[in-house]
């Protein structure tokens, strides 16, 4: 498994709009080979309140690094990111991409 995370610093007062952007997007990820899951995370620690931003992360789980790389070169990727720059004033800079190989995983049995 392979994980791609993007971290976003969001200006105060723009949190709801940022979340709505993600909720209303047409990602079509469920049609992409090798895609497993997506989560939008909002940090809850108080440290960023001093720094005057809200930290968000996206977490996407892929079957392999190659599956992720193939998606980033696809028309699906271009369409999913077509409106990325439309939210003026929302971001304190570009997102920070972090990529991970999963070396160990545990899940709860149902």
C-alpha cells in the first residue's frame, strides 16, 4: 500500500468554504485503478491557533506507488484539480505533499 498526503494551511474564517470545495468536487476516484480510500482531516490541536491558520490534510490510500503515479498523469487527475486555484484568500501557500510506503498496518476485525 501507498499513502499520499497533502497538508494545507487555511486562513481563519475560510474553513467552511475549504471543506465545501472538497465535499462538492467530482473526483471520480472510485473509478481509478488502485485507489482504496480518501479522507479529509482537520487538525484539532491548539498549536496552530497561535500560528493563525487551520491545518488540513488529505489522506489517500493506494494499492501501490505506481497506481498513485498513474493517477497523477491522468485526465481524471486534471479534472479533479481543475478548480484548485479558485478559492482566493483561502490558502496560506501551496499544499505540502508527503508520500509514504506502508511498512506495517493493523486493522480491527469485524
